[in-house]
């Protein structure tokens, strides 16, 4: 028999933790005191413990029969959460019409403005370039409803301030398309672009990223022009 007790990082017993042998379908759960008892089989080599919100842990059994296990809190990656009007939610729990991109998606595109980097990455969002000059930003429309509201780190901004952000400084961008944007009031009638910028993290190493590129432009076809008509030629 394999027995043990499961606690969290604070030492509190965890009831309802799923315990089973890797590669098998049978298993058990811990009781109210975090204790489990599981009959061992000949092929049982790895013990797996899982609980919602905590990291799944795998333990090699060997000749051991008694286990004291501590489950740490599971870390949520940024690409698994979506920024909404009243905080953040897990992507699978959001029922509204929301699209999101992460910093990894933006790093694959070399663009001078954020709006140009987002082109073609979000469903229901159109991007129109007003001119072809270098560094020009695109006009963003959500479901062709006009200019949206931009919210950067919880502060309402305009399109110019949105495009002034370096794409390398953005952690995630969420597009609110329906009633999930109502918390911002009447200005959110055309949708909301919610931007979360990168911030420092504890217990991480200092890193320096360098990203550079260059380019040039020239006429592909110079248009033929006509001379100006002189006044004496016009009178004749």
C-alpha cells in the first residue's frame, strides 16, 4: 500500500487531490486531512498528484511506501490570461467576444508601430494604412465600428499614444468587442484595445535584448510628368 499526506506551501492539508500511478487509469483522492491510501501494482513506478490551481507533481516510487508531498501554486503564463475591463481572467473562462495577442506574437513581426505589428493577427479587427510613408501607423477599427478606445495599463489614451509605445515594451494586447467593454462607458461603444506593458519580476536575472534592422526605399516606377503651360501659349 502506498500512503502519504499532501499539503500546500503553507503546510495546510489539501483535500480532494487526485493521486494515481502514471500510465494507469485508476487512482484515489485525499481525504479532509490530506491523506491518501493507494494499492500499489507491479508496474507502478511514478506517483502523480494533481490539484486545480496547483502544479502537478510526479514522484518516483522506488522502494518507498510513505510520502509527504507539498504542492506549490501553479504559475499562470501570460498567454493564458486575458485583460478585461475589470482585471484579468483565464482565457478558457471568458465567454465574451475577446481576442488577445502576447509579446511572443509581436516579436515575430518587425514593425515600427504597434498597429502595424497587429495587422492580420486579430479576428474582427481591421487595419487601414492612411498613407505609405515610412513609420506610418494604421487606423484600427473593431468590427468596422469606428475608432476604438485605448486603455494602456488602466489609463485611457488616444491612438497617437498607443502607437508611440515600442512593440518590445508590450506584454499583451486584448481587444474587447462586445458588452465586456461596457465598464468603460460610452467611449467604449466602438470597442476597447487594452494594453498591458512589461514590468519587472521577482527572482529573475537581468537580461538585455538587442533587436536591430535597416531598410531603404526608392521609386519602383517614376511617373512621367508634363511641362507647365506658359501664359502666352495659353492665349494662343
